[in-house]
């Protein structure tokens, strides 16, 4: 059996740890830094740094043979390359592959080079260039920071002045540091958003169940964007013909493009898509890791041994692993601190976790929790918990998620009451 280290400390990483804990191919699981909710499943290393130099003593001391890198920042910094150079197996792309998320400009040029459909775009380095790019378009206006910005680099503006002000903040005022000194202005795509994750060992790839997330903080998709207030999978209106178009127009050209560009890629490719009224998929953005909250709904649906799947990717034999379509449905309701994504208070005592843990077809993944001196779970972040329901239909999964969410409480808890409801809207013909 292989000992694993999972890098990261959010709900996504908790879902990964949970799935690995059910695997017959996995020995001891470690997490750096991990979080309080993972402690029963993994050995936590909260003080571990996220560079290869800091992680190597830990890896060697615990005979860890495989590292799963959850967040985008260490991937973009080249952690996977550094660990592979030390003889470790790593699930996650190297620095060259991670540029698909690390630079919007790089991703747009990649799509242009390999014929992958996306929105028309302009690169801007000055506010005057932004103004010129906006004048060619109509509202809503999309302005994206070129680099990583912790989910704060995309602005959807209803007026040109609002878009220019956002761009000025990035380019001239440096509100996002170097990540925002260059921006992409692009056409606003219309349609239904969809997330598709694909596993790959660099040669073979497998598409995972499509999912949809909910970015806005309030019901009815109102309020500011967040890191994600919930998700569900699969997506009822995604039929086999649409899946074929996604495979043929998006995923296969993406993986072929990586090979043609000489970029090794082992891990997850995340395609954030817009499905137009013509039924055609177009790429909004790439990510190079499991999404959050998408991971929390997709991973529990995967059939078979998750640890073996990860090992097979790292050993270049994904094609040998049997892969079955999911038989169930899942929904995730994110319990957030009141005030998120703005300012919020931490240290609120969480109750009801033991009751929720005893429910059938219900999982809790911790994202922003800690333990107080008495050993009670308390809030320590904006997105505190993912309440995940499973069912034989999407309706069942949603009901289970809300049943579990209602059992958990902390002061000023906030969660959306309409997660999954957009799945039942009448699909455009």
C-alpha cells in the first residue's frame, strides 16, 4: 500500500482525503496543512511549508510515496516538478501545465492555437487599451486579471464605467498585485454554465460527471460572487450528444494540444464551460485541479477505488482501470460565515456535527474550521462546511443535503436555500 500526502486544507482536500480513506490501495494518509475535520482520517502537519524543500523531510520521515496537490498556488509555483525531480509520484500538473490556470493570456493563446472554442478577447496593459476593447463590446463587460487572484480576478460589469474602474484598480492601483497588471477583456458568453473535470495520466483521459456550481452568495444568483456556495452533479439536461461535443470539441483538443506543446500533464483538467443556445460548448476558463465545491459533489459519485485511480494516473496506466458511470446523484450546500464574502467573524462554536455524522447518505467536508482549547469545532474561515447529500435522484440528494445542513448550526450561519433548483428549469430548445 502507498502512503499519501494531500497538500491543502479546504473542503476539496477533505473530500480527497475521505475518498482515499476508503481505498484498499492506500496506507497512511497525511495532510499539509489539512484542517480539523480531517484529523480522524489523516495525520495533520499544520506547520508544514508548501515548498519541496520544506515537504521533503516530512515525506521521507513518513515513507510517503505519492503526493496529491489540491490548490492552484503551489501547482503554479512548480511544486509538482520539484517533487518529481526528487523521485516522488505526484498527482497534479507541473508548472508548464499549470499555466493554463496561472495565466489567462496563456490559456487564451493555447485555445487559439489548438482550435478550442472560447470568447473573443483582447489583452490590455493600460486603461486606454481597456477602454478601446470595451468600446467594441456591449454589456455585460468581462474584465479578467491575467494571473491568479484567489477568485477575485474576474469582474462582470453592467456598465462601461464600472468595467473601467475595475480595470484601473487592477492595472494602475495594483489591487491584485502583479496578477492584475495585465487584463483580458472578452465578450460575455450567453447560455448555461457547466463544469467538466477530466482525469488524465498524460496519454489517456477520462471525463468525470458534469456539475454546476452556484457562485453568488444569495438565492436567485444575487449578490457578490463567492468561491462557491454549493453544487450538484450530474446535471440533468446534459445528454449524451452534449457530452460527445464536450469530449470532441473541448477535452480531446485540450489534451492533444498539451501533448503537441510538449507539456506532460498528470492530474485534473477543469473546463469551465458556457453551453450556448445552439448547444455548443465554449471555454470560459481552465483550472488545473479539482474545483471547490465541485470536488465535493463529483468525488463521492465515483465508482471503484479512488486511491487506485490516482495511483494509475501517476503510473501512466489510467487506461487499464475500469471506469463506470455514476449511479447516484449528489448536492452540496455550503455553510458560510455571516458576511462572507466580505468581512466576517471567526471563532463561532459549531453544533450538530455529531448528529449530522449519523445520517445516512450525508457527508460533511470541513473547509474553514478549527478546534478551540476545549476541543470543540469552531469557525475559522468564510466557507466553513460543505453539507453533501447523496440520493438515487437529484431531488433526493438535495433533500438529504438540506436535512444535514439544518442539523448543523453556528452563530450567523448563512447558506443558500435554492441549491440545485436551476437544474429543474425548463431547458431551452
